[in-house]
């Protein structure tokens, strides 16, 4: 009887351990900053960005690679994501904030849709940007 009780306690302990291991905090939700990391090409949005390649890094920076004639230009910027709001912080040549896009995004397969707003020269604008994962 004592051995049966000990076996029962051991089985409960194993079940609890398996339950805690299976319920980790890193579930795939396709909306976190980790799902942003990688190379994306802008396919829909502001004409200034269509064709650009945004590469997001885990350290909260991203690059915008674009072309001017035969020249390839790579600009480094910053981003933040707090679980709800994605901010793309565009920096000027001196590293100062030039413009900030603030909004939300969703990812479906390899397509990211970003709904954002910004204020430029006193004008408030709302836009949609669609990016494809490379």
C-alpha cells in the first residue's frame, strides 16, 4: 500500500512538471517584436517606401535599404513594440528623430500589414503599409 501511494505521488509530480513545461511563455502569437525580426520588402504604401527593404533586428533597430539611381542607400533607424503599439522611429543623418510612425500590425503568413499614423509638418496622416517577408 505504501508503494502504491509513493507511485501515485510520483505520477502526480511528473504530470505537474510536464504541465509547467508545456505551458511556456513563448507561444507563437505572430504579433510580437520577435516576429518582426528579419527582412521585409514594402509592397503597398507610401510611394517613397514601395520597393524598400526593411530589416528588423532584435536590438530595436531596423535598416531601410533603398535605391537612388544606381546607388544603394542603407539608413539605420529604431523601433519599439510594447505588445500593442509598434513605433517606427526614423532618424536623420545626425541620429536625431526625424519622424515617428505609430500604429498596430498583424501578420498573416509572410504578409505584415501595418496601420499607422504620424504628424509631419503639422499635418496628421493615417496610412497602411504592407510588407512581405523575404
